[in-house]
C-alpha cells in the first residue's frame, strides 16, 4: 500500500481533534483499494465486503475493525496507562529518542514486558490487525471509518488464483486464533463491547466455518442426490419450494444491490460471488484443517507470504481475464472435483429429467455456471495456465469416489 492522497493526514486529524470523540478514538481507518485490477476482477481482489461494506456497518456499532494498513492510530491507544505519565516533551528529546531506539533494536527488547498484551499490537494470531482492533474495542476505545471520494491509499491485490486462495487461507487461520480463545468475540466480545459489535467480530473470527454449508449445500449433496434421484428439497408443487427459492434469490439480490450501491458493477459482483464459493471450498476448508492440526500439535505448512511478482505470461493472462491454474495445488484438486461433480450431475439430471428435483437441478446449474473457468482449464486450454495433468487425474479419481460413496449412502 502507498499513500495516494496527501490530504489523508488532515482528514484523520479532523477526527483526532474532535473535542467530543477524540478522547476515546483509537484509530481512523481508511478503506483498502487496489490498482491494476482487470476489467472483471476475476480473483475478487477488491474484497469489497471485507474492506468497505463491513466497515461501513461496523461504524454504527463503535467503529470498524483494524484492517492492518491505511490507518492512523493514536499512540496512547497502543500504550498502557503507565506510560501516560511521561510528558510528550521528554519523549521527543534527542537523548530520550536515541535511548529508546537503541533499546528497541535489541533482541531482548520485549522480554519480560507487556508488549503484545497491553502494549503495542496484540500477539498470538496471524491476523494481528483483527486481534488488535478487537482488543482496543474491548478496552473501550472507538474507531472511525473514513472513505473519501479519492482513494487515500492504493495497493496491489494477488494476480494469480493460487496466491489469492493462499492469502485467504492464511487469514482464515489467524481469524480462528482470535475466535477460539477465552477472549472470543462471541462471548467476551459481546460482554465487553456491544451485542452488534461482538457479533460482527464473531462473523469475522469464524469466517472459515462457511466451508461447512458451502461444501455440503452447493458442492456435494444436491449433486449426489440428483444423480441418485433422491430429493433433498421440497418438490416444485410444494409451497415450501417457493420459500426456499425466495430465500436464495432474495439473499443474492440483496448482496448484489449492496455491492452495486458501494460503487461496484455487475461484472465485479459476479466475480466476487464466484470467488466466495471458491474460497469456501478451498481456503476455508484448508484453513480450518490447518488450524485444527495446529491445535493438535501436528506439523503443517509454514507461514507463506503472498507473491506479488509474476512473469510476463501470467500478467498477460490476468489482463485478459483468464484464470491461472498452472500450479499443481490441492486447491485446484478440490475446485476441479467440485466442477466435475456438478457437470456430471447436471448431465444426468437433464438426461432423466425429474419434476420433483427442480431445486437440485437449479443448484447444480448454478454450480456449473460458476465453474466455467475450471472447465476451460481442464478441457479447452493448452497454455501454461491450464489445469496440470496431475490435478486432473486426482480430480477425476476423487469424483468417482464421491459418486460411489453417494450411491452407497442414498441407496442404503
């Protein structure tokens, strides 16, 4: 991220100098905005829900969560009361500054201190920004979301699918580290802040649990039920069918309208909801597994930083709006398996159409529509961004296992 508007500090000072709000104001948060996104933002790099829509809502409950950058923080909010007795003049004296800088440069600077607890940023989570913002709100501090017309800061989003999913998996592990503690937002947060703010932080902390309904409701059960002619949802002649349909359509329509209201486009929204499904299938699933293994002291993949450097061919594919699947990754095995499952199920459903399984057909068709980039990578493409052969073989094998398991379950 870099500063894109030199007046940003002045905007932040307007809040910090407010005689009413400034006494408990911990930070002023600006939205994260990104440059260089292609015309469809195929990897959902804008993250509009996380970086703009959610903070707007949280602003009404006491302030947005700390997003890790694009923020002006009040120094006093990051230090405990024991340091408030030192005057600002003493802290700015050259001798004092040199002494503090030398002390901070030492390897044992934090040993035996309250750093990471009541001083500075909170430790114990890969998402120290979420942890720190949550703790500040629990201590009674507030925050403000400032969203000027001109982007105050600009940065780069991941430009390959594997990097985008890996980044989200890392966030997911860190969010669990905030949620599954004795100071969980769902219990401690609700008591120390407010019901609205506590539930909002709970939504962020347990974000990864969406993998459970997404994997079952969208990617697995309707498809297997359709292949085995076993209805899961009400028949189209049943009044309950219209309730299910209304809830699905209403939820997606509301999400689309919210997205467009916050200066989004239909094309960006479609990419965003598709990436939401992809993240749920991969990032949330693997993040949940990695967190569980970590709690059981089972070795897992180490921390990985998102790659921001690409070769010319990758850049060209991204600019053209073509997905990059050129890495042999477990992420792509899961995506390919889900795509093949949907494709086989919709073909079976069309071949032996059953009026009692309209809901399953619609959900499977929705999965097929979102899986089109995966089908291109598996069957149609020959460039370096196509699906690796090893991924294809494992995906076909897993698809066969799922169909066999579905047959045993639904016909037991």
